C-alpha cells in the first residue's frame, strides 16, 4: 500500500492504495548474461521458462538442468543440459515497457490445424473468470492478465505489468506442469500486436481472445497461420477479426 493524492470535484485528498510493482529481471543462461526484462515480481519462474521457450532458446522443459530465481536481487540463473548459442538480433516490441524479442519471423511457424470449436458464450464466461482471478488488476487497475484455457475452464492465469510477460508466464506455467499448450484458448486483457499473435502461434493455440483490439499486422499473420482472433470481447459482444474456424456459431 502507498499513499497518494486523489483530486475529485475540486477536493484534493490523501488516500492509500495498491500501485503496480515492476523491477528488472536479469536472466543468465549457462553463465552468460542473456537479457534484462522489466516485469512484475510475481511468478518469475514462469516468466523465465516461458520467455526462453518462446524465443526458442529451449525446446522443452527437459533441457533445463537448474533454475534459480531471486526476486530480491532481480536475477535468474538457468543452467541447461547442453551448450546453446543465444540469439543476438533484438527486435523492440510494441509493448508499453519496450519489450524485446529475438525470433519473430512468421515463416518459423507452421499453419495451425485444430479441431477446437468454442461457443461464444464460453468465451464470455472464461473472460469473466480471468478478471475474477486477476487479483492485481482489481487492486491497482494497472496490470495485464493472460490465461490459457479450455472452453470450460481456465488452466493457468498470470498477471504482469507487461502483456507480453503475462503470456510468457502462462506458457511457462504450462511447460513446468507438463500440460500441452496446443488446442487451447489464449486470453489476454491487452492489445494483440504481431508479436503477441506469434506467441500464440508458438504455443499452437488456434484461438486468441482479447478485451481490446488486434493490430493490422496481427490480423494478417493470423490469416496466414490459421488463427482465429477475437477482440473487444465485452459483456455479450465481440469483434471477429481473423479466421473463425475455432468458433461454433449458429449460421442463423
């Protein structure tokens, strides 16, 4: 809890409330400093595993021999079972915090084929579930949430000051629990930009759902990769921006 001032109708008052936390997290792989991320200091093991997998530093959780994370020091040390060449070319993402990605080439991702079909009513229910479990969002309103879900339940939920980090965290959670990522629903409270869409492609999810909008590049990539993109999912309405094959909609 922190003290700050609230101005309303000409009246300035001191109040106490939750403020979003963020801190640097420096990740070292096999003793070599790899990258420093700005993240919310919660579920950092999920973030480290998810980020390394998203960037194709590792192909599976079995490649990690040891993982040590210190929230106090803002350091993570990862020892792999074999030497690895870390990617060098960095791409600044459209994230609010200026996130970094390395391998964003859409040609690296195969077109997704899935039998998943979801009724729209299930999407509204799962987004409500996400907000119900987003404790940080209810406390401060300044943090993003993401979830990996089946039509009838949420599997993993994560929050972070960065929407990219939140998605990496749910991926890392699934990898650590050895739960398959494919044929799931990826829910996000943040904008679906191209790199967010490619995170979904890396996970093998055929359906990406957001409370806000996708970018034009994300829509183009989704059409190429066979991913259904739903945006502005609120109450009983949504926009279908790409695909549609993952939705079960009555033609009438």
